[in-house]
């Protein structure tokens, strides 16, 4: 009996990071974040609010690898999606200067589609997936009128089990 307890303790301690740093059900684990690709449609503002209700923000894309990871998530469930996906950036405050809304930082990595951003009243950033796009442009970015309804991708830190609150470890 003592031996079974030892094996459980050994297994738990050697795999502790997998239990501590996991994502909530329905979220996909990336290298540093958990992602939630919505199947519902919403305006950019509503999508942002829905992510915040889940203690997250619309996704920020920091590099090509992360952009490709998001494409992979979406393609895995392609049949469920009919629209493009909102990301966290917009240029509402200053035309042509896109910032990640949740961090207030300018975009460093960019993956704009040809002739984008086009400006005008199109202030919110969408990742192209299905709507008005062919396969070679999947994952590229477009500025879109914020009142358009798209799917959206939420992101939260993978630390503390995807929670924004610190974990209390007892014992």
C-alpha cells in the first residue's frame, strides 16, 4: 500500500507542470498562452467583451510562429467556421496606427494581406480564414469595419492554469 502512494507521489511530482499549467476545457494550449477559438459571431466590441468575461483578451499575435499556430487551430475545426476571426488590434484612436488594444502596444509583427490595411472606416483587425478569401491568403490580416460580425480568438496566459489569478498551493 505504501508503494502505491509512493508511485502516485512520484508521478504527480514529475508531471507537476502539466497539472499546474494547463488550459481550461475548450481552450487550446500553445507555448505561452491558452487560446479559445469561438464558434459564435460577434462585432469586435462584443467579441472583446466576451473574451474579458472569460478572463482573457482577444488574441495578440507576436510572431509568425504564433500566427501559424492560430491558423492550425482554426483549420483543425474548419467546418465549424464561416467567417474570419477578430484579433485584438485596431486603429480607432489614430488612423493607420494599429495597436494591440489590451496592451496599448504598436504591432511589431504584421501579416497584412495585399493592399491592407486599406483605412477609412475599417478600424479593426481580422485574420482571414473563410469569408472572401482563397487558401493562399488564409491567416493574413485585413482591417474591417468593427460592426461586422466575425468569429474571434481569445487568449490568456498559460501561467497559473490559464487564470489571471495566482494559485494557492496548500500543503
